């Protein structure tokens, strides 16, 4: 994946993050999408943050630290649960049934890409391909932030759990299943 930070080969300025996108929310949204989907983009630019703004450096560090903590599961197989339409709710799940490869067996990542609407929905999460048995330990958080205290959920007979999902506009969240 190609991510233009600054203008290249005469490309349009609207396609670039520089100069105002670092702190205007655009850069954070890109970091959420790329790191949450497990994609390693090709960054084209001179810098990943503006050194005159310490908040920019802290933002990049927060997302790269989060990616390092969950790297094994984020690079596992991916299952789309709610297909992306570019303007609404998108849900995908990374699964790793082999417990020797990583502690997390599944990670659900959800995006609300609509700038105006809140998401308030119930999602049935199929954990069959995660290799989990009857109980899953679940923690949740916003992408780039540490998770909550894990809660035990009992899987239904068809290896599913039901989650109530509430998300503000232009946000991203994750649920980790162990």
C-alpha cells in the first residue's frame, strides 16, 4: 500500500498529508486504518511527524507501540465480518488458531468511517476459526490505546459471541479474544 505524506511526481495536494494533516486528524485516521488491518504501507515523504509539534511524535509512537504489542495477531489471517462501503461501519477479524504463535487467538477491529453518524449495533462474532473452546477472555479499546481489563465470555454452541458495539463518528475500536 502506498501512502503519500508529501507531494510526489506532481500529484495533487489533496492526496497528501503534508502540511496540515499531521495534527488535523487525517494522519491519525490513516494510522488507525493501516495498523488495525495489519498492513505495512510504503510511506512516501521526508518525515512521519512534524518535529515542531511534540503531539505529532507522540501520536506516531502511540500507534507503533500498539502495533508492536499486537503484531502477531495483526499479521494473521483476516476475515471480513461487515464489508466496507467507504462511508459506514466496517468490521474485520484477525484469527490465529495456533496458540504457539501468539497469545491472542482473534482480534476484531471495527471502523466507523462516517463523519456524521454514531454506530449502535449488535454484531455476532464467529470465533470458530480462532480455535477457542467454550470461553474467551475479551478486552477492548480504541486502536492505539491499551485495552480494558479482560472479561470472560461464554461462546455459543456455534462458536459465536454477541457484542454490542457503540462507536462515535470517525473512530476505530478493537476487541482481543484469548
